[in-house]
């Protein structure tokens, strides 16, 4: 019994030993002057900078702005991707009309649009919203399309022979069948959402985490730059955890997603 | 003359004429089906009485599954007539099909799978059928957690909850092990004798056909080669002399067709 608890505790601790060790080394190197604070400030001073920014409320303002931009971009791009994916996936005609165009646009890296976006929208909010939306659109669109197309035709035939058609066929059979694929698209675009936002914010912004780090760079405040990077990492992780828990809930019937 | 014209007209749907209590009678007349130039069914004529259990056997590719799909209305025939006799229900609730694979929706619990296509609030009926196939304790399980035999039981329950007048079985036991298959034979036979629906079973397993059917129709190359009454008392003893004789007769016919 006690042996078992020991095992559990050590299993919980062991994965953290390496990062803790690295941080201790880092702190030591910064304190002893082996590592210039211009290049990498000590973990303690990053922590202090984090606390200072939180207490002044400055960090919150930036995080709120960035999160709002990310989520609204995701809602617009992902929503459009979902709707268009459902349409082209369900109707052959819509695929013929739309898919080639979309596939062509897909091959343009969204970041290559930055000069054009600045010309069109200036460095306004709309510019960031546009970039994020374009970026997250395609993973959701493609995965929704393929999800719909890959629903087992045997199940559809069965459901039809049991009297399901129209909306109920869609709701009970086609949509749930496409859901695993749609969620893969959602997770993928959540990652892409932050990447695009970071780039958009570092190029041109008056607020947001990207602005905060770029501003800090001008004043050589390496600690604040690092706080910004850490916050991005945390937000990215948070988005992924959310997507994962959605998967675990919606796909709880799926043997591949069942929690042990 | 007039009648002939109607009969030869292409029929998209199974026709429904009159009515009966439990099973329906099924008349298949001069039914043909071709895919492009390939003729799969070359004019099939079958009369099935209400409540009768008929098995269709044949080698793979002989057209037996196509025949079943036509009767189920999953495909349209090229020509010929299919007439179902019954009284009060709309056509789509008369016939139910049990497929080769269970085809359960993996995102619905067992009980919801059975209730598929039922109007809400008839959950009790779904529970009753689930009990009839011996799986009432698995009602809230995901289909992925069931064994192959259990899945087919659920699929049988899903078909029976609609109280079909005609149950179509498209080699539903082909993927099961021998022991489970015999169990399923007993289950299907007892549910059939209780509910008195008409049953049409397609199989390549000759002994399965003899164990279950009142009559066996052997299809070869898109046409009926043999129409054999199975006059054995139920439940049938597989080792009995008559059983073995019928089995031999059918197998000889099936194997002889290669020469």
C-alpha cells in the first residue's frame, strides 16, 4: 500500500525534476554573472516583472485585448470554415462551384498577405481580425469537408432505411460522424490562431501582448519580453486544454478518446 | 394486356396493396436488375406467404444480396414487380433490414440506437426489445464496448422495435463465430415464432438456412435453381438424418454448378 503511494508520488514528481534543475542552473548562471541579463534575465527577475505587470493591471489589459482578438478571429474564420465545409461536403454541386477557388486561396500563406492587409486596413483591429480569420479558416474548412465525406455510407444507408431524412439524418448521423474530423481542424486552427496573432501584433499594434513585448524590446526590458512569451505559451496551452476537453466530451463514444 | 404493361413498367418503389395482422405476403414477379450490361437478376419469381421464413442461398455474386436490397427498397429494380400485402402501416415501417455489419451508430448508446427513428417517448418499447434479445443490462453502453454478437443482437432489436411485417436479413451472422451463430439462430427463431413476421434471410451458409427456414430458394447466376420446402419439426436437430440429407442436396446443387 505505502509502496503504491510512494510510486504515485514519485510519478508525479519525476517529470518536474528536469525543468526545476534547468531553472536552478539558469538562476545560478544569471546571479553569478555568467549570463548577461541583457540576453536572459534570471527566472526570479522575470517572476518579479510578471508580478509587477499583474499588479499594475497592465498585463491584464494586454491579455484581454489579445484574447479578444484571437477569439473573435477564430469565431469568424472557424465559423465560416465550418459552414462552407458543411456545404461543400454535403452538396456535390457546391463542391464543384467553390472548392477549386478555395484550394487556390489555401495555398497562399496567410502571413504573405500582411503587406496587402496593411494597405487595406492600415494597422487597425480589422487587420488583425482578418489575418487570424484567414488563417484559421482553412484547417476547419478542410477537416469539416473531409469529415462529412468520410461518414460511413453504410450508416447513412441504414439510417435512411429506418426512415431518417433531411435534418434528422444530418443531426443524428452525418454531423456526429464528421465531428472527430471537425475537432481535429478546430485544434489545429487554435494553434494557428496564436501564431498569426503574435505576428500581427508584433508588426503593428497599440495594445496586446505582442505590442507589450515589442515595446519592451525598444527599452531593452528583456524580462518583460520573456513575460510576454510565457503568457503566449500559457494561453496557447489553455486553448489546447479547452479543445481537448471538448474532444473528450463530444467524442466520449469513440474508443480512441475515452479516458481510462 | 393493360395489366402486362403496368407490370413491365419500371418500378422504383415497393408497392403496397392490402393488409394482414402480423406478417405480410410478398410477391416478386419477373424481377430484373442489371448494372450497365451486366445482368444480375434475370427475372425472379417468388411467392412468400405471410409469416413464412424463407432463406435464399447461393454463392457469392449470384445476385442474392441484390434481390434483398431491391425488396428493401435500397435500390430500384430494372423491371418487374414487388408487391407487399398489408393493411394499415405506411410502407417504410413495414420492412426492416438487418445488415451484414451491425451498422450501429457509434455515438449513440445502445438504447438510443434501438430508438433510432422512433418518435420520442417510446423508450419503454426499446427497453422491452432489448430485454427480448437478452441485453437489457447493456442499455447505456457505447456500441464500441460490445462484442460482435452483441452488436448484432442490438441491430436485431433495432429492427424489431418497429414491429416489422417483413424482416430482411442480409447475412447478418456471417462475421460471427460458430457458437454465437447457433445462439443467434435460436434467438431469431424464437422471436420469429413469437412475433409472426415474414422473414427473408440471405445467406451462403446452407446449414443456417436449413436450421431457420420453412423454404429454401437457391439462386444461381441470377435465376432460381431450386425451391425446396424444409419439412422439419422445430427446433431443428442439426445431426438428424433429414437435416443432413437436405444439406447434401443443396451442397450438391451448389457445387455441381461449377462443372
